């Protein structure tokens, strides 16, 4: 069973939140990605969760860490960020212990 994450599941201090959440539906697109946009990060995390059955509330901080610390500067669209997230899954990338 895949989890569906919600705003309160994220470290909300990292993000800006807007009322236009309905913009982020469907599949990742060529829209510009802003890692400080909470609704957009949540959209991508939930899409990623469809492919990573291990992603749960305990693993979510690891993914947030990777998005904020390790995301390459050339990952500018939702599609490129999603592909990068999938590469992290396939390589078994882990965030440092806190």
C-alpha cells in the first residue's frame, strides 16, 4: 500500500504554502520546480511514493533532506527532479543520520 502524504507530514518550516494547491495534479511536468514551494514538493513526494513502497513517515525526512541538500542545480523541472528522485531510489542513496 502506498502512502499519501499531507502538508502536516512535511517539515513545514522549509516551505512556502499558497492557496493554489490544485495546480499540482496529474503527472510531473516541465513546470519549473521550486524546492521551497510546499505544495509542489508534496505533489512530487506523493508521486514518488507510488514507486517507492518503502517511503513512509520515517523515511520522509530523508527524502526532504535529499531534495534540499543534494538536488543538482540542473534539476529545474518537475520531470527532472522526479527522475533524480528515482535515481536516488535506485542507487539506495541515504541521508546522513541526524
